[in-house]
């Protein structure tokens, strides 16, 4: 039941070798990825399972390892991801729709079992449902998007995602930085039973083609959301005593999660200056 040997399209400076295996019980399929990274965490693991197509991506610095297969049989919508951080082992657990024995995991797709630079990987999108719009100011709204149950995705502090829409027959893509949900004082977080949520605070421009299209989305509509992008690392501020944040140009939203991280987790911090 094994897939072909690993194909490496580009070697990293560390010459890392990641690998995977899989096994099954009567009701479960478990894919195990051995990263050999001692600092592996949930933000470095992105998993999507759409219409029998499984895509699991592991981020290692500026490279990524990909497991991507067309599964042999159907699985339930919800999946689980377990991470043994100290040994770098990642488990993706799928529930079989039918309790039958799988002869193989599935057919490998073109980029399956590759370890290449993230910039060469390209963006991957999944459709997320708009579950609420909360007015923050007269021209700014907090959008709450629900990820599919079959998606495991955490956007790291200092990184952004891309939203993609078809507007007047043209594909338009714009970057946005997720924020914390409690910016409006009267905000009520939706039930977590449905799935994970992502929050975007977006200023609606009267002449903005993209933001006007966003504002006209109805509750229950879907929008395509990419994997996280960005080069910021928490270690850049971990030992700082004074932090200067320049929000001119980028706006306030990229600073929200960074401010929260600095104030709650940077132990030596004395002053934060937001300009």
C-alpha cells in the first residue's frame, strides 16, 4: 500500500530529508509525516481534504514538503491533525466513509512527495464561508470566515493571506492580514462546533472594486482564501526591549496580532511605540 519513493525537486541548504508513511484500522486512515524538526507546531502544518483530494503541506523555514494524493476511497469531512512537537512527527487522521480495507492510499498527484522552496510552490486556495460581518466604524467591517471542517490552517503572527474573487469576469486577488476577533467591544464569537474561524478587518472604499465586492457578500456566501504568506518570524521580536511599529502604508491591521504577541509573550519588553 505504499506510494512511490520520494522525489526531491530542489535540495535545501540543510539537505533535509522528510518522509511519510500511512496505516489503517477498520475506520481510520492515518498518514504520518516525519519532519525531523524539533520545533514543529500547528502553524507549520497546513492540511486540506477536498473531494477525495488530500493535500498536506509542512513548512520548514523557506521550504515546504508536500503530500498530495487522490485518495483511494471517500472519507468523512472532518479530519484531525496531531503534532508531536519534540520529535517533529505529524499525524493526519481521516475517517473512512465505508469500513473497507484500502489496498493503497491513493494516486500520487504531480507535486506529491516533493521538498522545494515555498516561493516555487505557488498559492493554494480553499473556499471559506462568510458567517458574520460586524461594523467596526462607518467604513470598516470585521469579516468572520469559517474554514472547511476538512482544513487545518493557522495563520502565523505577522503573515497574511490572499482573498480571490471573480469580479466582472476577471480574477482579482488581494492580500489581507487576519486579526484578533475581539476588536469590537460587543463582538460575539460564533460557535466553534462548526469549524475554525478567520477574522479580517477590512476598510470598505467607495471606489474600491474589491472591497465593494466583499461588502456585497451575503452571510453564507463563499470566498477563496489562500495559504499564509510572509517572511516574518516571532524570533525577530522575542528578545527586544523596545519595539517600534510603523503602520503608515500597511495600516493598523497587520499590527494587531503582532501587538498582542509582543505584549503577552515577549518577556523583556519595556516599551511599544506604534506610529
